[in-house]
């Protein structure tokens, strides 16, 4: 517990008003309640108090809570669950600066009769001070203040502290429990607020965050802009006036009544701004300005935000890409091999797998260094391999998904989630050797946007993959970490490895062997402007003349990914087999050709004796259609 040092007292805070059973402090003009917690977060009972003294606090940092610089603290309120076993209570401020680690403490006892709680009163305990205190002087960015309360309990677990229950609600080091434990890491924002005032605070100041990009289908009459508003003013408000500008000069101010008032400093809430949808399939730019709140002018410098609306002619055909980071040296990567195979079985050509081999204690012979050191690898595989990223949007284990302790295949659920995303452009491609020497592969990508736009953030990424890779050296052996793990509860789909050898002499599929634009896409690969329904082509020659991973030219594939350079996510993709020079890849297998000796693979790269049903197959290195 903290001790009072008379020589270091900053200010004695005297209780100015006695709070009655039903009394609630209504902020005066220029005042507002502020805290890490606000009334939109809800109250969750957490962290039961123990017998004896229990301390809770919030930490104010000058460089985090810039809105409080030069403001004054007028009072404090906090929420607890049950007051009946509290024998003593106090509120306090502790000043701590960059140069002085000693705590200057101002403490004021609260009569137990003035405590309020959720169980009996449904209200917070509120304390007003007769003199204000400025906790964060603007001249010292390292200044910090702890504001809190201490309760003395007669017995264990008789009362709970109340918090948001959501740790994402708060900034790091903003809440303290027991003076040494970070509260937010377990419980979220502590339900406590300060009554503040100051010359830097404005009566009405509403920030609006950028609204991003929305997509609606052509023919939709109306949609809504989802605006995130933050109240940095001292006034509570229940309606806003706004203008949505399109550049036509005909934009009128409109009013929106809120479902409930925004009445606290720093409170953030999302509101829906109605918007009529234009008829033409194209990209539209808007500017939203919050002009007033309850009829008073909005003084915020961040009262405007940009938004984009894409009216889509129709949805493009969506495919999901999983980039899996793996290695022959990696014992646990056999589950990634299984996961990739199972995803291909389940989703067919809607799923595109890319196996990116990385280095280990024994160098993997299939390492593609530039890919293995790419930005996506550094993020998705930051904690090791196997790891994967689906559309560079969902990072996961290639077999377990996002629950690595469940020991069951769940990545298919994440692929389903990715396939539900609306694709804005169709991707098609053809890949073929440029001439009879078969040293370069020409990749022709056709991109068809389903809306028109003068600008677009998209670029193409190209990857060459190979199936059926194998070798005789020891570093081609796959280390099998599931060997002998019969009792660990793995599903039967991993039995090949659970009951297999410790080292597997295998053929590797989906292996990335060459890339272009792997991080941010190839500059100039998408031409501007884009026109709805018109296919544009980008042609790239991939030089494989000296690529040691070109083993079976009948099992080479090209992958094209459309990357959003703003977010780094993959919007859509396509995959195609590399055609032999001089062929178009489409032919029938007549009875005469069926009698010839052929090497036949299905589209999953598995060698079969002959086609079993209609479809596309790779026969002697060429794509054929069995009708």
C-alpha cells in the first residue's frame, strides 16, 4: 500500500459535497467525465477483492492522453459490485514524473455511508473536490499521474471490481490493480472516470474517422456510411447535422437522431449515415462532414472524413490463396502437407495452395530465399513454421487453423470465410513456354474489373509452383514429427504420418519456385483507368532457364494474385498449368490415343493410370480435356 509523505504532498483534496443515496453529479459547463472506461463498454464483475486493502487505479500519461494536457481534475467516480463488506474507503492521486520515482500522494477518506454500488444503488460512487488539480502539464510529455481508489474489505470475495471485460478497450499500462498488476491485460478498462475541465476542451468537438471502402451491388437503392464518431467535447449530444459531399455542389445538410446520447469525453460510437446508391457500376468518392451536434457548431479539426463506394456490376469468381511456410527439416510441417491436400480435395480450383519452403538446421533444397524472407513470411511465420496466411488476411496454422490446441483440421472454415469475401475483379491467365527451348514461361494475366474507376490500388503478384518435386539427398527427406504419436489424439486424416516413418522420402507439391512482385505487386501490372467488364492483359516472362527446381515440366503452374496495396491483402487469384510450346492444351482423348503409353496426372498433381471421369488432366506434360 502507498504511504503519505507530508513533505511531498501536491495538494490536499477536501471533499466538497456529501453524495446522497440518489445523488448523481451532472457535469457543469466546461466539465466532462473521462476515463479508459465509458458507459458504452458495459460493466463486468471481475477480480474479487480480498480481505484487507485493495487498490485500483488508472494511469494518465501525457504522451498517451493528449486530450488531458493542461486540463483540471474536478472529481472522481468508480463502480463496485457490493458495498456491504467494505469497512473503509479512500480516493487518491499519485504524481510520478520522469525524474522523480517517488510517489506524491493526495488521499481523502470517504465515509462508508457515501459508497454506492451496482447491487443496491445501481450507481457509481462520486467524489467532488473543492479545488481542481492539473495532472498533466503540457510542458512535460513524460508526466504521469495515477488516480484511483482503495477499499478495505472485511472478508474475501465479498465485492468485485467492475471493468469492461475487454482488454482491447484500453491502452497499455493504463490500469493498475493491486498497484503492481496491469488490470487491462486480464480484465479490460477499469470502470472509473475523472471529472475534468480545461481551456483546451471545447463544448462541441466530434472527430470522424475515415470511413474506408464499401461495396454494394448494382441496383441497390440505398446503403449507409458506417461512421466512427469520437466525442472530444464537454457537451453531451443526441443528434448530429452532417453533409455528404460528392463534388456536385448540390449537397444539403441533414440531421440524424442518435439511438442514445454520446455524453462522455473520449467516447467512440459507430453511426450509420444513409446514402443513396448511384445507378452506374463504378467507384464513387465522398466526403462526410459532421457540422453540428444538437444545433451547435462542431469545432473539431477532424470533423471531415473520406469514403469510397463501389457499385459492382456483379460479383467476380472468388478464389482463396493459402501461402504456407514450411520446410523439409520441420518436424511439424507434415500436418501442413496434409492440410494443403485436404483443402484442395474439399474446394477444388476455388483453392490455390502455395508451399513456401524456408531454411532450417539443414537447408531445405526447395528454399526460395526472396519468398522466404518476404514481408508476408515475416508476419505470418513470425513465431515459426508451419504457418500460413489465407489471402494475406487470416494468419493461421495450415492444418489446425487458429486453434492450435484443438488437434483437428479446421483450416477449411477459414477458407470458407475467405471465399465469402466479395471479389471485385475476375482473374484469368494462360501460361506457356515461349519457344521450343522451353527456358521462359510467358504468363498472360487477364483482369476484368466489375466496376469502372479512374484509379485503383491493385497490382499483380506472380508465382510459379511445381508439383512432384523429389530428390535423393538427405535434405529431401521430410522430417515427420507425428511419428509414434498414436496416443496424442490426432484425427485419422493424419494417420499416414502418425503411423509412418520418422523420415519420409516423398514428392512435394505446390512448391514456389519463382516469383515476381511478391511483396507489393508489380508496378504497372494494372492499367488505369479500369472499365467495367473490359479485360486488360498483363504479360510477364518468367525465366526458368537455370532454375534447379524445374523437374517435370508437365507439373509446373502459374499463379496470379491481385493484391490491394493499401492493405496488403489478396483480393482474388487464379492458377493455370504451364502449356508446352505450340499447344493450346485442349484436346480429346480418343480411343487411338488411349492405347499409347502416357503419363497422366489429375489437377491435384497426383499420377493416375488413366482418366476416370470427364475433366481436365495433364497427359505427357500437356493439358487435355476428357469429354
